[in-house]
């Protein structure tokens, strides 16, 4: 299970240690991809107010979480709570200011579907094992967003690092 509170604690502690308010923090996160932002002026920048309210929400999309993980220089597996499967190298790809990290959810779906078929499971049975609905799993095929908790449950079930499904995107 992804420890969302522990994740928020980690980036909030680092934010405070750097003396950043929430809006300066949001700017820091956004500026990690400063060159890409210039090429994509219609992208929505991050909002400090929204980030400050994440703890109260208790969840975030896997795409959104990547901004903070990149800033922290940490892998999502560092925020998993037992039981945790060993999955090998969990380091996220290194990206420069011309890129953002993005989950490839269709690739995650394909790996999940392949493993599901190898284990002769229906989507309903697999959803039972993962504690979600079948549609949350099948929707990964075309989804742009998924919550971080689900993405990490899937990677753990696959015994693969999240980084296998996270890539630099330059659009």
C-alpha cells in the first residue's frame, strides 16, 4: 500500500527545510521542466494551494505524484507499507529540464493483462485480489490518469518496479 501520508510528510518536510511556501514549492516543481514549459505554454502549471490540500484529500493521481518524487529524488517504492515485494532497481529515470516524468498507463495495463492471462484470472478475480473494481483495471488501457495507490498495487502485484512504466515525456 502506498503511504500517502508518509509521502506528503516527506515533501512537506523538505519544502520547509528549503524555506519555501506552498506557492514557491509549486513553482519549484513546475520549473523542473522549464524548457518543456516554454514549448508547451498552454499546459497548466501547478497550484500551491492545491498541493497544500493534498494531505486532506489522502490521494493524488500517479502523474501528479511524479512531480514531487522527482523533486525529492525518490522512488515510489520508498513510500510503500508492508508487505512490500522486492522488485529490483526502483530508481526513476533521470530527466532534464526538457522533459517530465509520465506513467505509461497503457503499458501498465498491457503488462497487467499479460500476467492476468498467464495466471488464468478473470478481470473480476484480479480486481478482488487488488481491492478494486474490474473497470478500474480495464480502464488503465486508455486512461491518462490513475490514482497512485492503484498504480502501486498493480506494480507490486506484477513484481516490477514502478520505474518500468515511467518514462521521460517531451511531447
